[in-house]
């Protein structure tokens, strides 16, 4: 993972870099570091968050118009000051920042050790910059040529920036498998893992493609590929508002993003769905929609919360499109020699669009002849570029590490895809199609209503904040919601939680139930309501503490449960969009009460670019 940012121009680089690193902290926060050209090539780095680096460099003379910084999610080597980036080359004339993994670093390192190189860290990255310098000295070539030659020899994934003591206007960046954006300002350039550190200064950007190298030298940007072919930079305008990446008065990004959901769901449907005219159009899919209509089978690949969205989609697609669907963890799919045939369609779901396992699953499915659709949030990220077609979720930047608004936007897009296919296929009646369209348009208002439960959920959170375990149960469309509720809680509050299909409880988890065990039921009025009520009774009989998410006006469950949370009614296939809201709020409040860092939970990162 890791976040990288670099600047060259006429401003103070350190200010831009520190601010940029804070925006990229969602990508990792094990350590942070900065390199500046200021009477030498100086590197300052510290274990911990960017704020610790900031405290460390305070008061030092940081004046420099060129520099680069890094926030790390540790892969090679524990998080400490030595392993933090930037790393120096052997002569300390070069420095590098790197997001990714150099897989053949060990063999390169052995060669370099034989030549007398000494390493200060355990990282693959330090080996990389020594290797670049070694090539430069051996070949007597320019630095950008040495970087290019080194890139032809390394195996793995990278987004790097290299700077040199000998050239105060030079930054060299390259990518393969990890994202990198170059911001083009007036007489200044920015480089970063995403556009968030850049948009304050310019909205003109160039997204580097794999195997491309960007060289900024003396105020000019040139791009070439690793085969040494010059390329014309494709400058795009990013449509990203500064407010979207700031907390806007909320205490944490996560709660801001939870409360943004009425808007993000609406944005996701805007221009695509109109129940009055019966219009449902997803522009990005237009050329390929028939492939979906005629698909023999659909395989959904994703990780984490996106995988849960895939599970809901499985129910939806099978019910309305009558296409068999398999939902796979991308990390399993890629390594188990799966059967993928030409008539299969693969849907890859990813908030970041950068998840390494999902990207690898896409490559594998593509090599077997499948058509791939992407459902991603980050515009211009790697997955949308690796797929044949797709639809963005348009949820806006999601910064809290625990995914919330991206999940509901993913469900919204997947529902729209499924309905569009079902209509073309004739596997849904016009009446049902229309009913679902109308109700989809009502969802933002109902989510808004569910958000009004916030203070009630705060009270419930207070009651259970010290629990050591939690069980989440649901059936049908609400089963993936139970999984998502449990994931949210464990991610940010570090309480062990399990999600289970309610009916499966009797095959194991029931043994865990005693008077200490909170059990969250998603028990809305749907086709399995009566059965879920029986499961509540079973938990009650064993003295479990029941918290039930029910449909407004449900008086029956109120008599059994210790706490009920009433959500607005909706059609059964759309309930996940509403039922997940109280679960997001519950985990948020519990985590805050336990003093956890909700936006940056320990050991996690938002964009997982390593396998
Ligand atoms: C990480 C994040 C999760 C996310 C998962 C998949 O684990 O912490 O929030 O659900 O990656 O990420 P993606 O960007 O592919 O949806």
C-alpha cells in the first residue's frame, strides 16, 4: 500500500508534502518520511503517523522547492525509523519513495552485497535505489536512463519517485501495478498516489499507465515507457472538490461518510435511473450489456466489504436475471485454477480500484477469455483501466478506512446493472421492474430516516461497548448485511465479531450464546421474517442479549428483544441499503467509546496494493 507524494516548483515543498501525506494516510500509517534538497539531500523519517513526523521536523530549516514524502504500510521490515521511506542510495546522492513490492529484491541484494553495498534497512526499496545507482555508475548514463534500465530488471509492483542531490529540478516517477498521478500546475508539478494531495493546486493531471516513466526536468514533463518509447502526456481534468476530502465539521471521516450516504446513493443514480420514464442507462456498459444479457454464468470477484456487496448482488442477479452467479474472494480465485469459460462474465468490485488480489483475478479471468466489468469508486484507478467496461459508483472520495458509503453505492450500481440486464432479458415483469425503480429512488430518503436513529444507536453502543464478542445474524438479502456489520465492528473497535446466516446458528455459533453475548439480528419484515423470529427465540432461551434491526411498526419483536432499532420499510431486495446504516453507526460509536482510531484502525489500510 503506502502513499507517496512529490513536488517541484516555486512553493515550499515541505508544506505541500506534509499536507499531501495526511490525505494519503488512509493508505498506511506505520511510518512517514520526507526528503528535501536543502544544503544537501536531507531525509527526515519517523515511525508512526504523519503527525509524529511533523513534530519531529518542527523548527528545522526545511526550505526547499523540491521534495517528496511517503506514508508507509509495512511489507518488508517492521515499522521503525530505519525502514521508513525515503531511502538513500549508497552514496546518499539519490533518494527514493516506493509503494509496492520488489519481489526479486533478495537476489539483487545478494549481488549488491557482493559488490560491497551496505544496507541500513530491511526493505526491498533500499535495495532498489542502490541498484539504480549501481546501474548509473556502471553504464555512465543519465539518472532517468538508469531508472529505466533498473525497471526492466525488477519483478514486482511499484510506484516510485526518485530525486537526486545533483539536480534540484529533477523528479523521476514510474509505475507498474501501483497508482501514480502527475499534477500539472503553472511552472510546478506534483506526483502522488491519488489526486487528493494535488487538487488544491491544480486539477490538470496525467494518470501514469503501467510501465510508464514520468520525468520532470527544468519545468518540463516528459513521459516514456520502459521500452524507451517517448509518449505524449494525456492531460485530464479531475472533477474533485476540496470539501469532499475534508471532514467538514464531523469528528471523523467515517461518520461524515456514513452521513453522506443519502447524497452518495443519489449521485450514483443521477442521470442513470429515472422511474417516471422507466429509463435505466449505464453509459459505461452500453457496448457490452448484451454480453451480460447472454452470459451463461457470472463470477463476482472482490475483497472485504466489496465482497459483501457482491454477495448481495448474487441474490439480486439470480432472482431477477436468472443467471447463475458465483461470488469469489479475489485472493482465492486467483490461485485455485478456476474454471472460466468464454461465455462467462466477471464483475470485479472495488472501492479503490487498486486492490492487488482483485487486479490479479481480473488478469486471470481475462487470460481465460472472460469479459470483465468493473464496479469501482476511484476514477482513473487501475481496475477500471484493466476491465472491458464498467460503471463508477460516484460515491466521492472515501477516506475512512472502514468502507461505508462505497458499500451502499456498490449495491446501488449492482442493482442498476441487474435490473438493466433483467429488463433486456425479459426475466423480470415490467411491473416489478417499475416497482424496483421507484423504490430505488426512495432509498436516499429512507437512508436519511435511518440516520436519524443515530442517538438511539449511541445509547445502545454505550451499553455494549465493553463486550468481548458479538454475533450478527440475518437471512436472505440480510445475510451479507450481517457479515458486513460484523466486519465493521471488528475492523474499527477490535471486538471479535462474527456474521452468520441466522439459520446456520444452530450448527455451531449457538454454543457461544450466554448472558454475555450480544446478538444483532437483522429481522426486517421479509420472506424469512417468521424464521428469524424463531432464531431470536432460540437466542433468548439461552439468555443471549438481542439487539434487533426491525421494520418500523414491528411490535412483535419488541416483546422479545432487549433493544430494537426500527428502520423504514422497503422492498426485500433493497433492504441491505437501509439495514446496514444502523450497523455502521453502532460500530462507529462503539469504536469511539473504546478510544479507537476509527479512521485509521491498527494494521489496516484502505487500498491494499499487496497480495
Ligand atoms: C481493505 C479495506 C476494506 C476494503 C477492502 C477491499 O481491506 O480496508 O475497507 O473493503 O480492502 O478494497 P477495495 O478497494 O477493493 O474495495
